[in-house]
C-alpha cells in the first residue's frame, strides 16, 4: 500500500534535521517522526486559548511546563501535531507524554523565534518546489499541445517525466491511450479489465466529486500496483480519467508527491486535447450527416457528383443499397442535443459489423434513417439475397434500438424500402421506406415492416396519385366525411374490415347490433349504394385505401423532397 504520509509536507523529522535542532530527540518513534507540521506556536499562546491546534507544533521551555504528561494530553485533544520542549533534561515522564502526543526534547536553549522561522522557511520552500515543478510540467505539456501534439504524445511526455506508465480512459471506461517505457509494465487489455472491475475501489464510477489526484491500489493481472488517479474535468464536463501507474505498491513518498503534481497539471491539458478531438469528431459526423441527407434527398445531380463526395467516406456508389427508417427513438431531450443525435446515428451505423457492409446513418426530424449496403456488384448471387440482407439488418436494428436503456420501454417502429442499385437510386428507396413507415402506423402493422410487404397498397400507390384515383376517393367517401354525417365513416370502415359481418363490426365498435344496422342503412342512403353487397364494400375499401395512400404520399413528399 502507498505510504500514509507523503513527502509534500514538512514533517517533524525533517524539521529536526536543521542545525539548531539536530540535538533534539523524538520520543514517539517513526509515527511521531512523520507527523506533519504546518505552523508553530509558543506554549504561552497555546495554553491561553481553547482553539483547535491542527498541524501546529507547540514550543515550550521545560521550566514553563509543570505537568508534561498533562500538557501533552490537553494538546492532543485539541489536535496539535507535536510538542517541542527546549532546555529539557530527560526524565521518566518523557515516555508517558509521548504516548499522548509526539514529543521532541532538547537540552539546548533554542528560542521560539528560531523554530518559528525554520518552520516557515521549510514550509514555503516545499510549496515553492511544488510550484516550480508544476510550472515545469505545465510548460512541457502546454508546448506540446500548442505544437499540435495529439493525446498519445502528451501521455508519452508524462511517461518520460515520471518514468511510469500513463493511461487515459474516457468517461465510459474505454482506454483511449496507454504510454509506457520499455520494458512494459502492463498490457492494455489487462489494464482495461482491471479499471472496469475495480472501478468502485478506484472511485471512478459515476461523476467525480473530488477533482484532486488520489493514490489508490490497483491489481493488474497478478501484480498489485499503486496508481495516481485523477478525473479529467474541463468546464464542468467530465471527460475521463488519468492513471499514472507506479512500478510497485510501495512507492517512495517523494515520487508520489511529484506524480500527484504531474497528474494534476496534466488533467486540464489532456482535457483540452479531448475537447479538441470531440469537436473534430462532431464536425466529421455532421459532415457525414450532410452527405447522408444529400443521398436521401437526391441533391447529387450526376454520378460524378456523388462519386466525388463519396470517395471521402469510401462509399461504394455502385453497390445495392437499402434504406431503413426507425421511429420512436428520438426523445425531446435528444432533439435539443445534436451530440445525442450524432451518437445515435453512429451507433446505428456500427450495427452488425461482422457482415462487412458499408453503412451511413443520420437523423431526419424525429426519424433515424440508415443507408445500408446489402450487396456488392458481381457478388450479390440470387436476386433475393439483397432483400434478405436488408430484412436481417432491419430486424437487428429493431432489437438494438428496443434494448437501449434510453428507450425505457417505448415502442420502436422500423420500416424499409426495396433494395436499389447505385447511390443515385437511394432517394427511391428512401421514399418507399417513408411510405412503409407512414402506412405501418396508420394500418397498425408489425413493428418491423418492409415496403414489399404492403403488397396491394404498394400496387395502388401510383393509382392514388393519379387524377382518377383522387376523384374516385373524394366522390365516393365525400358524403361520409361531411361533418353532418357524424361517425358514419368509421362505422362503414369497421363493417367493411369485418368482411360484412354486422355482429363482428358492432363488437369492434362496442355498439348494439340494431344501432349498427341503423347506421349502415343511413350510410347506404347517403352513398346511394347497398353496403350489404360485396362489390360496394370493395368500392368503399378501395376509396378509403386510395385516400390513405394520398395523405401518406403527400406527407412523405414533404419530407423526401423539401422545398
């Protein structure tokens, strides 16, 4: 374990090394020798006050202290660091007094002014040493940062200055960099495992409460090592942790003192580099998102235009692609945080990496959109291979999004279009995916739905967009959609959906059978057709379906082809 007392503070033993006090004797053993001393007070002042004396060395002349043991006991209660008695002749009460409080005695006449000056000078000298070393560390690392050195170079400089391995973990516990001199002390895999498994002992779980470096014990593999650990906090944001690993579990106090200073000075500089890296990644992801938006909305006029932009992302413009959309995954909190949206798109793009397919993703409004490579030229095989690969990815995306902790049980709807060939055809696949997503919600279909599964609706989409289709739907259902008709449209649609079964439709609407018959008779008069006939029921279904496709198509057009 690390030493309880480090070398960054003045101790009683160090004070007694000064020439004026070299003949003094410590009666409390090693524990008394390493007692920290921060200030000095004469016995007359300490005796007349009841204040706490934490870290104070009380100096007394032997003749002024009548009861040495009692004096030591009273000072210990008030937290004094030690008692120094000058002009003192050794006696049996020295040992008993040392039991109560670290005691140092000398037969020399050493004025209090001399002791007070020594304590002040030594304390300030140590503080000055710490400041100078801190400036040295800060200058070395800041110069590297100014020259554009990356995180690895900063950690390498820290490793050279400390002669110890230095690691940086991000806030999620992932090892960002590990630098160490030869021979290697630890392996990256073992250190990552140890950091995660011993997070509670290291105090690296959750948001940090203490921003200063701490000395902890960590077991890496079969070795127990001391480490100086410090959080990386910049601008109130916690970005990770710095670990400086000592070569043993019992490092020298002076080394620990310097390494604390090193890590404390390095934390804000490393945090600055992490901030820069995060900004660069965010800019890259935003540019990638703009590229995906361009693919989806057909902003590339020619194959040459898309190829020039795609080369930067190694995007295979001639492959088979599928477009997958997911709704119900973007919360109001996500909408206010571009970083969260970028993170969600990045996670979706990295899904199923074992299939070795290029994937791009972006968030459009409140919908996650993924462009997935499903087959490559010359390697596709049977025609249905691309469709099967797209279906498998859509299922995998639905499972992943549903299991996210942030989802909190909210349902996720995933819809996808048919595979298309080439990057310029991606807008067609995007439109189909959006149509499937819109109809999925309106028709109450399964949570994972493909455009090809819509069958009749997919066939009727072009008819719904024609003038004949629009006129047919408006003329047939217009009387039922008049405000004076009340809920007759819903009644007729339930009757048609039940296959003309009055009892089933009345149960669906929770109304009496006679009420159902009355409403159907009224609707038949408004439509000038007998709804009991199958042909008329089909006409109503067709008109309703065309109207549904028209409204869905208009909504999709606003999204896919924004003005």
